[in-house]
C-alpha cells in the first residue's frame, strides 16, 4: 500500500513538472498593449523586409558587379604564375586596395576590360568593313585592357608612397609629443590613427590590428617598412626596432628621426627647385620662343617679301 502511495506521489510530481515545463515553453498570449505596440511599430518602420528585398536594396555594383568579378577572378587567377599574383597582391596592398579590389578581382578586371575593348574594336571594324581597322583596333584594345589597369595601379601606388613620404615628418612630430607626454609608442600610434585620415595613418592602423591579432609588434613594424617601399619610413621603422632591441629611450630616437626627416624634406625641396628651371626649358623652347620669333621677325619677313616682290 505504501508503494502505491509513493508511486502516485511521484507521478503527481512528474505531472506537475511536465505541466510547468510545457507552460514555460509555450508563448504567452499577447496582451492588448502588445498588440497596440506591434501595430504602431509597423506604421513607424513598415513591415519587416525579406532577404530578397534586403538584397535588392543594395547597389547594383555590390549585387551583380562584385560577385561576378569574384567568380571570374577565381577562374582567371589560376592562369597567372604565383610570382605575378604575389606582386599584384603587394601592389594592391601598398596602393591601399583601391575600390576594395582583391588580387583575383583585379585580374578579372584586366581580362574583362580586354575582352570588352577587343569586342568593341571588332564591332567598329565590322561596321566600317575595314579589316585593317579591325585588326589594329583589336590589338590596341588588348594592349589597353591588359596594361592600362597595371599603369593605373602603379600611378596609385606612387601617389600613395609620395603621400606617405610627405606626411611622415608631421606624424613623427606628433609621435614625439605623445611619447614625451608619457604615452607608450602603441598609444601614440593609436593617437595618429584617431587624429589623421591619410595613407600613413591607415598603415599604422593596419599595424595595430595585426598586433591585436597576436603578431609581434616588431615584426608588424618591419613589415610596414618593407611593404610600403618608402625609404624614409623604412629607416624610421628600423630605428624604432633597433631602439626596442637595445633598450634605449624611444623619445630621443623619435626626436633624432624628426630632425632628419625635416632636413631631408628641405633638401628634397631644394633639389626640386633646382630641377624646375631645367624642366621649364623645353616648354619655353617649344611654346614661348616661337611666339617671340613670330612677333619680332614677322614684320621683317613681311618687309622682305614686299621688297622681293617689288624687285
């Protein structure tokens, strides 16, 4: 009899537990306040968008162009040697990845542009019914499509290196002030990233991201000096690395580097000023002197022509 009572008690406890569990899992019925709040939210923000509507709200470049370039990039990337792919990757990184292009995307842009220009030249030659125009246009379009993006990338790379070279003395001055105020070198670089919006600040931001991900700080700085290709920045980074390894004061090293950068900027400006007169010689000979000759010798030439006709 006791066993029966115990079994009934355990069954009752189990039933209460199951009922409580089911009751806690089941959603409670919304109250009138909940219904009113839901209707007001729909009127304010509209109905929730589906995945297709969210994708359609994106620009055409992100919906169609970039995915197509990525697929073509993965297809064409295997046709280029590893060394050439690595070189393009380094150039894109130094140039700041214009347009967010990866290595495969840039290769796809080259091939797509080549195909488009060649097709355009073929269509124009076919409409003009000129085989010479067709062949020359196709060859010219292939050259522009293959080497035009590389020329554009090199121009962006050189412009970014020049920007880094110009901004480096000012950035070092800010680092000197921050370090002498008591900040660490990492905190000083963080201030540079927060204060400025140029190529050198972006490179410092990349270094800090690599350090946060676990890369040694000296390795990240060494990679910064090598990948940019700017001699002044590489010398500055090597001085910082040497200071860290020898344990010398980083503030004094920064002050010395700042003075050297200022002197190099002054010498570079003087060299460009000295070269300016030589560079101006060709435009003067080609544009100004012929005009002076026409003004000075023109009347004499007219008088000579009249005298010869009269004689």
